[in-house]
C-alpha cells in the first residue's frame, strides 16, 4: 500500500481545516439564518453553541481521525469498534447530501462573478437573483462548480487541498473587513447593528424551539462537523500537534468570519430595505446576493471590480469547503478499495451533480434539502460521534487529546466530562427540537 500522505506543515492543516470550515455556511447561510431567526437572539445562541458544543465536538472528531489515521468510515474499525463504521457512513452520506445543494449555491456565486464584471445586475439588483437562481443556467453552473471541486480533489491532499487553501483565509478576512467598514459608513445601516448585536431575550424565550436547533446546527454546519470532514483531515495529522490549540484557533477564526459576514450583509440589507426582508418575501437564501449587489451597482465601475473580487473570494471559500465534503467519500473509496483517485472523485461528483439538479431547478427543493440536513442529518451524525467519543472510546480519547500538549491533563479530563454530559444533552435537545420542527411543518416541496 502506498504511504499515506500527511500535511506538509501544521499551518497547512489549520488553514485547510479553516478552509473547510469557512465557506457558504459562514458567508451565505449565517447572515440569512440570522435574519430569518430574529437577529441577535440567534447570534447569541450560535456563539454559545460554537464554543461550548462545537469546540468539544470538533476535538472529538480530531481524536478519532488522528488516532485511526485513516478515512472517516474505517476509522471506527481501526479503533476496534467495527459496528460504529455505520456512523462514518452516515456522515459520508450526509456530506454528499449537503454538497448537492451547496454546489448549486456555488454555481450562483460563479454567476455573480461574471455578472459583476459585465454589470448585468446593475439595473435591477434585487430582481436579478430571482432570474438566475433556477433553471438550466443554474444547472450548468452547478455542474461547473462540481467539476472544479472534483479536479482539486483528484490532485490529492498536499498538492490540491493544501495549496488551494493557503491564500484563502487572509483574503477573506481583508475583503470582509473592507466591506463591513464600507457598510458602516452608508446611510441607513444604523438600525442594523441593534438588530444584529443586541439580543432580545424575550424573543429568544418565545422562539426557543426554532432558534435553538437552527443555531446549534448552524454551528455544526459551519465547523464542518458530523460528516467525517474533520475526522478525515485530522487523519493526515502528526502526533506532535496540539489538538486543543489547533481546534480552538479553528473555532475562533471560523466564528469571526461568520460574524463579519453578518456585519456586511445585514447592514446592507437595512440600507436597501430598511429592515431584513421577510423570508416569505424572498429574504432568505438570496440575502447575500441581493444585499451586496445593490452596493456594487451603486458604485458603478468600481462596483464591477469590487463585485468580482468579493464573489471571487466567496467562490474560493465555497470551493475549499466543497473539496472537504468530496474528500471524505473519495478518501474512503481510495483507501479501502484502492480505486483510482481521479476516477473516484469524478464518479462521486457526477452522482452529486445529478442529485443537485433538483435544487438548481427549483429553490423550494434547495430549502427542503437544507432543512432536512439541519434538522435531522447533522444533529444525528454529531450525536452519534459524541456518544462514541464520550462513552465508547472514553479513556483512550483522553490520551489522544493530551498528545502534543504540555501536560494538558486537566483540560483533557474536563473535555471528556463535557462530551459525556452537557454536550451530549445539548445535541440531543437540538435533534429533538429539529425533528419536532420538521414534523410540525414538513417542508416537502410540491405537497
Ligand atoms: N463548513 C462549511 C461551510 O461553512 C461547509 C462544510 C464543509 C461542511 N464540510 C462540511 C458542513 C462538513 C458540514 C460537514 O460552508
């Protein structure tokens, strides 16, 4: 068997993990879920979820991946718990499910790069999204996005993924800070900050049942949890890295990017509409596109340049996440059956493309795929990982957390305790609320 690759540098791993984490979840989904779920109350729950539940959970995936040193499915086998390979498989399928509509949104982003360059949406920034988000053109661009993802994965970890993500994190931060500052200077953005940053706890109490599952699942989605992505990435990691240090840095950077994206999109929506548009009236998946495109249109020629740069960065972020979703499945088949990497990557990409045509054809499908992923698939998958790490693998997991840290024993013990108790309970409540939500209003299109 060929020697398994490892990350060339520690920074390479961190950037690749941040590259996986930072994506459409932060830039597209976080702002729109925030506006759909009441603003700051959602942000508040999200922050708690990211640090108190997301961080312990990501460490759990790192433990599994580094210890097993193999893809996310066989990892459980190698840790001598073969029955749990089912969990890896569930994660893998969840990843493919999510990638199917993620790629459609990636296609929209490609579209907006081109349309920024030509100024195609400048006459009607609000309406343009509606014209281009569904139908044949959306299917074509979804295919282009999927194909690009497959090409990167075909090249393998070091040459493909590590190189592709190196420039991304700094450029995203710079672009977002620039746009956030610009949005702040615009007339009418003022009230956005209260809406976004000052939580209304009565609102939270009254809408607990819908805010919590979305906010917690948003944290999972954004941290690339529950799909074997972090297990797979950590499997390429050496024993001298500190998992707690790397994990914390990844969570902080990822959260910062989400918050910044909100600081761009929400003020821009207020500038345009005086508030965040109602989801029913279209203030949903289009928030990012509609929010910023008005600004680029107002800026004229400069707006074309900014528009291309902005959506270009969003595209890089989306691609670096998409490759991690595809890598989970590809590395499983390559490790396990010895198939050719490029053929495998393109094979999966083709299947995912086919599934995603539904979402590209009608946005109602996209919403349905997304709800099911949020309310059921992600929490189920994270719950199983948490149970495994906490209760099945327990003590050995503590050893793994301590490796590469100086001492670190107290942290490791506290971590195991958290995984076994409140993290487990939190994920369980999220799943329960998510399922009740879906059950109350089954969002199946055309029924
Ligand atoms: N975290 C990515 C984002 O925010 C999406 C993503 C990549 C993902 N890999 C994942 C989500 C694995 C869940 C699981 O855009």
